[in-house]
C-alpha cells in the first residue's frame, strides 16, 4: 500500500495482490502520509487485452494519451516506442477514484511505482483544476523563520536551476521544489506547496507556505525588478502553468485562479545575474533578509 500527500491531497494506492512489489522513489519519501485518503486507487497486474481506443480526448505526443469511455477517463502509458502500455489508469469523472492496471507482459524495474511519470502529475493537475489549484513551472523557497514563500517561475532555460543552487548555499533556505510547485487557494489566501517533481538542481520539500511574492524570471546583465499589472502577470503565469487543455471547465477554473491570484499577490519581472548578487538583491527588495 502506498499513501502519498501532494498539496494536502492524500492519494492511496491499494494493491489487489499483496504480493506485488511496489514502492516509491527515494525523493518521494517526505511525501508519504498516514492521513485518511482523499483519492483511492486500486492496483492490479493482469494480462492486458489489446487496447481498443475509446474517444480520444488528448494526444500528448509523448508516452501518454487521454481517452473517455462510459464516463471514465482512460490513460494508457507506454514505455519504449512501439510498445504496448505498461500501465492503464481508469479513473472516475472527478479523478478521485479509479484503478491502475499493470501489464504483466511489460515488466518494470522493482519495486514498481505505479504512478511513475506522467501519471502522478496528470492525476494532480486534473484534481487541482477542481479544487482551486494549479501546478506551476517554478521553484519556490522559504527563508528560515518565515511562513511566507517566494515563487520564481520561468520556462525551461530561464535560470530556475541556477537560482536554486544559489539559494541552497544560503543558510536557513528551504527549497520547496526546483522545477514544479503547486498553488492552491485556501481559506484566507493562497498557499505554495513543494512537490517531488524536481529539475536539475534536485531540491524538494513537503513544506508549504503562504505566498509573499511571485517573480517571473528573465536573465540579464543586471539585477532588477519591475512590478507587473495583474493582467500581464496572469498571462505570463498561464504560459508557465500546467492547465487541463482537454477539459474546458478545468481550463476556465485555472484561468480564474491565476487571475485572482495576480490581483492579490504582487508579481514582478525579475531580471537577474546568475550569481549570489541576485539572491541578495531579492532579499533586500522583499524585506526578508
């Protein structure tokens, strides 16, 4: 049995066969939980029949596709090119219950983590769109003795890993994630959560914090910040989040969350030098040093 907590949402994976050798990657250990589950997934290993596509909803162009059939979401995930799915997820309409079907004919390294990429993120992205949350391509940090987090968001190559490594050298800094974080609207405001979905700098934490500032990264020849108006900030954040392109209601909910977030939390464009001066600059500007 596996019980994981992402952004205060507990996901329980319960195998039908107790002999199945399952586990979680080491970086997921801080996210293991004993709390009651919100999401319940059964797990079985069977001889999967030839997969007959239902209604194709979304084609990722990679290892997974999304189908709809009889009110269920169906996500087959492949391994090497031109191989059958190694697992198929069959999920209820709200993604809060379902089954994971391992293909006996497609062996995996042991122990098996049944929600290996991209399933855990896909599951959470869909649930978050129904629970006032969103996954963001960003890293986030919390300073010692602070309950408020700083978010630095950018596309691949924007400098997230570089800044993460610089923050890691600073005493008292906790990196929530160096690549992907979760935002949720909670009672009284917005929270940022760490995730195990890391980038090159491999910084992860299961901590959470309220959000203090959001910085959109731009490498430059100097350090500087420019406050963005909420509409511009929302457009930039939408381009750096992971919305449910296949679900109109989910997309609308994500847009609303991002729009309202940017009206509440100060957002800036952060031009920075890739050295320690960037960290000192931000701490001075945000009065967190």
